[in-house]
C-alpha cells in the first residue's frame, strides 16, 4: 500500500527541497514540479470509460475519466500540492481540512473543514509531510465521515511511523510518497526530512 515515486526527476527535486539553503521562492517552484509527478503517479489507476471521438479523418474509440476527482489539502502545507492537481485535472474539486500539530505534543487539532460532495468520487488527500501520521489519520477519518469511500494519500516525505499508523487506522488507503525516510526525532520531525514544510513554503 506504500507507493514510492521512482523517477530520477523526483529524486532530483527531493534533494533540492531537502537543501536547507533553498529559499522559499525556489522551494515553492520545486514543490509544484514534484507535485505534478505525484499527481500523475497517484492517479495512474483512475477508472476510465469508453467513448467515441471523431478525428478529422474518421471515428475512433477513446477513453475518458470515469469519475470526478477531488483533492483535499491539509492546511497549510498541503496547499503547496493543490495547483499541480488543478494543472493536470482542471475540473478537480478542492476541499480543505485545517489541522495543526501542537508544538509540544505533536498531536494535531482541527481548526477548519470545507468539503465538496465526496460520495462516488475519487478523493486524494495531500499533505507533504507524513510524520507521526496523526494529522493524516484524523483527516481520513473526517473525509470518510463525509462520505468518501475511494481515498488515496499523496505526500512528499513519509516516515515509517506515519505509514504504520495510517495503515493501521486506514488499511484501505494507499499512500504515494516521493521519499520514504529513516524515522522521527524526539520532536517528531522526519529524519533526514526537509524541516518544517509549511514554514519553508511560506517563509515563516
Ligand atoms: C505538518 C505537516 C502535516 C503534519 C504532519 O503540519 O504539513 O500536516 O505536520 O505531522 P504528523 O504526521 O505528525 O501529524 P503542521 O502541523 O506543522 O502545520 P502547517 O501545515 O500549518 O505548518
Ligand atoms: N511536519 C513538517 O513540516 N516536517 C516534519 O518533519 C514533521 C512534520
């Protein structure tokens, strides 16, 4: 259920995102480019339906996406992965879940939720960092309570602890990750990781 992104360009982009000397403007651009690769990878198995199109020469069989797509970022860092989905799937609906980890306990609390209809749609939860897995597990529970049944998650960096927590709580949800790292430090930051994604994205 863990799908590492295996592409030389993804590794190249992750290395630049990890670099502590990468400034916010460049970090945002890199996150966008990596987000495009993640969006492609995590939608590889989307269902299609048969259609007929007429080329300038003759009718032919084709495929169109069968179900509407919904992307849901966990605020705030997840916002950095939304535009790539909009670029590739212009009809995508966007929902928002606001969760913030307490700095002392690393336990996430919810402060915002605004979702489109989720039943019958493919829903992609996006959050660049899967550390303890607490935020993502909470968000998936929320999405399921709003009717989502076909869920997947995309992240930039995952920790084994977070993947284990998520798979225990939501074994039906595949996780797509650009980098699967070593583990967490005592403050529940991913090692080697890339630091605080939200702070680096927004220069805070
Ligand atoms: C970060 C990150 C995830 C969460 C991951 O968000 O974007 O949402 O931590 O940690 P977890 O797997 O241990 O729950 P943060 O709470 O720092 O908020 P931010 O996006 O506003 O920076
Ligand atoms: N959130 C981040 O932004 N980075 C981590 O390493 C862990 C949680």
